[in-house]
C-alpha cells in the first residue's frame, strides 16, 4: 500500500474520533445473531416500474404526451390514477382531482362527456372555458379545441394527417390501437391539441 492510500484509510477510520464522537456499533449485517450467523443485510427498496404504453404527438409542433395504465405525462400534463375513478395532478395548468366515469371526465374547469358507439368515440365538453369536441373513428379524427380545428384522415396505422398537407397526429403503442386506454388517451390528446 502506498503512503497516500495508507493516509486516506487512517483518516477515514479516525474521522469519528477526531469529531469527538464515540465509534458506533458495527452495522447490523455484521452483528452476530443467535446461532452465530450474521444477520442478512436489508434489501434495497424496489421501485414500481412505470411503463408508458401509448404516446400522442402533434406534428409539426412536436407537442407530446405519453401514458400508461396509471399515469399520463408530458410537458402540459402530469396525472396519476388515485383509484376509485379519481385522477390527481394537473392538465394544461388545471390542478386538482378529476373524477372519471365511463361516460364523463369532470374536475376543476374540465368537463367532458364521452359517448362510444362501436369503434367510434365522441368526447365533448369544455376545458378551461374553451369548447372541445373530439370524434375518433377507424378512418379519422376530427377535433376542435377552442378555435383550432383538426380534420384528419388515417393515412397510416400510426398517423392521422390533413390530406394533402397540414398538421398531423402521430400515435404510438396503445394509442394506435382501435380501443386505446380510457381516460388516458383523452387526457393525452387534450394536452397536445
């Protein structure tokens, strides 16, 4: 062992004594227990893996939101499923608790009514006082958010676009399916329109 390494080790070992503290007992992992075996070290806490299963992106603006079974995230949204039909967090600067049923999403300045007819979804209401209407069918997506209107045709399995040119919405994962997660898909779509 070279001199610098030896000094460093001596410094670390002497640190509690120099600070006026009594050296503490050895860690639990080295403390013998009945039977003479050392106790097992505590396992590191595990963190639940939060997998995003779908994403909605507007083109050419590149606004996006991703969602999973219990979470919706993006620059304008951070919502978590609190259970019992409640989603907590914020969406487009609206903070609070949003109550979700099969036919309605409601909360602070957000009130949307959902109607499903086979593979067609219609979701309409108000968000922060702005009128919103979204109609999703296998062939296209028509959305109105305040004074912005999107009349998009499905041109690829993962893309709705204005034909021949104009804005588009790219969908990935679950969002590209025929029946995306509800209410996650609606929350994600509201934040990118």
